[in-house]
C-alpha cells in the first residue's frame, strides 16, 4: 500500500508563487511515474506536470514556463514550484503515482490552490 501526502496549497494573489510537495510512503519497490494533476470546479482532472518512467518531464501547455516539477528520489518526494500564478490555475491539485512493478495507480488527497485576481 502506498500513501501520498500533499502539502503547500493555499490562497495567493495573481502573480504570486506556491510550492507543492508530495511525499510517498509505504511498501513499494520502485516508482514508474509521479507527478501532479489538477481539477477545477466543473472540469475534468488534467495533467499539470509529471516525471516519466525515463525521468523526463512533461508539462501541460498552460503551465510551461511558469511551473517546475522536481523530485528528491531518496525521499520519494516530488515538488511543484508554481510561479506567476493566474486565477485560471485555481483548482484542487492531486499528486499521482504509478508503481513500476505492478502498474498500480495512487492518488493523494488533494490540496486546494486558489488564486485571487
């Protein structure tokens, strides 16, 4: 079983910054992919940024140049540095993890990010 604990959400004004963290714990051997998704009210959950199994990064077009995903592999933690935030970035942000050996998918509980104009 894998637990994902997210932190770092909050309320900031447009143009501000936030840093999200997601720490994975539990019994697992290796991580295949790990990243961030978000879901705004009335919209489908969408990819924000993720590490691929090969260690590359993928970003949604809407966040390129503003958001940066990073990780600490020893701590099984990923971070999302969000700069120049816009009201349209308002959403619940979810950490996502896929295990390498089983392909099992896990989600964090979500952290609210609210950007005021």
